[in-house]
C-alpha cells in the first residue's frame, strides 16, 4: 500500500528543476530542452549535496 511520502523525492526534484532551470527559458526546439534537462539532471546528481 503506497504512503503519501513515496512520491516526495520525485516531486522535490521536479520542483527544483522547474524553479532553477525550466522557468527561465522558452524552448522552441525540443533538442535544446532535452539537452538542458540532461545537463540539469547531471548537475543535480553530481554536484548538489543531498
């Protein structure tokens, strides 16, 4: 049985990504969006303290 906190980590990540990266840009090309998301995920996983 799922508990309310099961999705908290994913929700926190997406909130951070939207606030720190995606809300500052308007993407006309999907490739640029995919590139920025990949770079953000890499930086989030390797450089941020968790």
